[in-house]
């Protein structure tokens, strides 16, 4: 994922402004305007961490006139005690950006780490299936959350509502059923947009595939139900005509069972909505 630096910088400064308010009274009181400092960001997490957010955090510090030295790149793995960034410049400005930078770096790295862990589990089984994020992200952080998923080797899925048609249970109710929902989508939406529909049973999956949906999402199916549904689609000659996505209650412990059923995509809200930030800290070193 890529944003031009001026746009990315604008997003980052918005996050900083939300934290800063009208100014950091503590740093203003305790550090003089001329005071220079060096600070290092250190990994404290006991397990290996896949880094994500190095580019963003570096740009945030640099936008305040600070000099940044990054010892690692996004996507690289680090262990406890390793220094990943060094920041030099006005002490006040380092402290102003400290928490915003750490929050972003800790969250993005956590997302990248769990994504890589789950994708590697699938890859080691020799199965061609991709782990994907959902739109269950924190408002305002979707770019950063999704980029972290990509850094971890996962698929970003939809970034915005305009990306594709995704007909969920409430849409089906409003449209008056699966048949009418797909019919309306095919009639009204550009040919350039794929149509995905969420189904609750293998019979609904068969119906959606026969009606021409591009992607069928098996929502809250058990691994056995996924296997039976895919077998039914094969039996009816429809498996190769649709992309199968599995979603709902999937985690690092059960993902291998879902992967064994051979869907095309396994989407997992846990990657972004329940991730636990990795442990990092920043220490000031006086020059």
C-alpha cells in the first residue's frame, strides 16, 4: 500500500493533533526550548515481532524537524531488547510525538505479527489460501491497519465500501431475498465491481453461485460445513465459477482446520479488532 508523503503526513499529523490538544504542558514546563536529546525505541515483547509502521513513525518525527535513524525496515522480524529507531533533535518535539508514534508502531506491528503467524500456518500446510482482514478497524486507522496486514503477508480485503458489492444479511432482508439482491446488483452496479454475497447455509451458497455471484462468503460455518459446501459446489459444477471466502470466529488456533477445507480466502476480524499491541518503549538519552 502506498500514499504520497504529503497525504500520509497529513493523516499522521491529524493523529498527533488529536493527542496534543493545545500543547504538551509537561514537556513545555520541564524541558527548555533549546534542550536537545536523543531517544531510542526498544522492543520489550518477549516473543518475536514483525515490524510495521517504521515508515509512518519516521515520517511523523521528521515532520517535526527531527532526525530519524531506522535500524530495521517494515516486515523485518525483531526480538526483545533490540533497538529499532533512534530520534535526535529538540527534546520537546520528541516527547510531543512519543505516544502517538509508539501507539501506531505497537499496533501496526501487532497486526503484522499475528497476520504473518496465521498465514505461515496455512503456507506450511501446502494449501493455497490467503488470510485477509475485514473492515473491523478503528475509525481513522483503516489505512494503517490494512497496511500492517499487507506487511504481514495478508490480503487487505475491502478498503472502502465502494471497492466492491458485498451483500450481507441486512442487505438481503432489505432487498427481499438472495435472488433479488444479486439481480439488483447486476443491474445497477458497474461491470468493474465484483459481487460478493454472505450466506448462512450450503443451500444458500449453491443458490448464490448459480445466480452468478463472483464471491460467496460462508459466514460462521464450521470447518466441516465449509468442506461439505465446497463439495456440493464441485458436485454441481459450480466450484470453479465462484471464489469462496470463509469468515466468522476464526483465530490462530482453528485456522488450520478451516484451511484444510480449501477455501480461497479466510477473512479474520481478529487481525484488527482484537489485536493486543506489542510492547515497546522509548527512552531519552541526553547527548
